[in-house]
């Protein structure tokens, strides 16, 4: 991954923190200065931490594992959902259900229930359902889909979780840490960066800031997926050659 352009970070307002009175002292190392009572984030540190996080995400996805994107804030949900979908990663952008990670078995049961309803509603032979029953099932399916649709294809726990605001998504962070799942997060000047494995100092309130950080990390995910696909392709190309060699040796033995 190439280092992100700091001018782009500046333009997106990534450097704007919170009012000084709202700051978390543990963010001191990431604060560049105070201006008009507002803390400004050191974009050199942001760039360094982004590069570090991107390298880790690339390694995770190149090994075939998943990263869950979490952002339930109004200004973040649609952007994060679109970006996560673009790289085929699971996401939670509506509401974090308690136990979504720590009680994953129960969550999977709810997902299977949703999928069962889908099959019933799409089955043309299911004419025995009354209009009322079909309506109730549709509503139930829509309710489940709103909360669980983003993790429908997640068959096992993700290897990592990325959150936009670690204060707002504290339950997700807590569950991930409890299970030893790696954590990535945008940390503003009112946050404790020590709560995540890969803190990314950045404005976690402005939509443009959220988008530029999330897209940069998604590009790293994309690179990881590409590396994995190339590795698979190379393995498939090597296999026929091995078969030919084995056939050739067998023929030589028969001729003897």
C-alpha cells in the first residue's frame, strides 16, 4: 500500500478533533496542536497508523479470513455499508446486538431462520400460506435482514473488527477483545487509543473523514484478496505439470 496523501486527509477534515475540554489525555501523542479551543490531530501520525493498519488488514484477507466493518452512526452507516459490500466483507451498520460475537452460535441460528423464511417465500409451490401469514413472515424477514443482513454469509467468527468510533461501538470492541479478535478503529481526540490493537487517529464524526479512512483500508483488503486469488491461480497452474510428470514416469516404467 502507498502512503495516503496528507493533502487529501486535510481536505477531508481528518485532522479536526473535539473541544479541548472533551479530550482524552491518552490521545496526547496524536495531537498536533490546539486552535480556538479545538484539538487538531497530527496527520503524520494518522498516515503512519493507517499504513500499519492497512498492512495488517491485507495480511488477514490474503490468508482467507474476514474483517467485520462496524459503523452504526448516522453519518457513517451508508458509506461503510457500501464500502464493505464492495470488498465482500461482513458489516454491521444498523444496530449492534449484544452477543453478536460472544454469542455467535445464537446469531447464526437467527440467520438460518431468516434464510429459511426466504426459501419459503420464494417457493412457488408454497401456495398454502394465507396473505396474513405471508405478510407476517415478510415483516419478520425484513426485521432480521435489517440487523443481520450484513453478516448473513459469515459462517464463523471474523479474524478482526474495524469500527468507526470506538466510544460509540464500545460493546463491539469489548466483545472482540474478550474473544481475542484483533481490533482496528478510528480514534478521535475524546477516545482511548489503547482500547484497540490498531488505533487510527482521525475525525470520526465527519462523513468525508470516515469515507477516506474506510476506503483506504478497503483498498488494502482488496489487495489482500487479490494476492490470495493469484496464489490460488498459481497453485492450479502447477498441478497439471505435476500430473504430467507422474504420467511420464509411469509410462517410462511400463516401457522398461
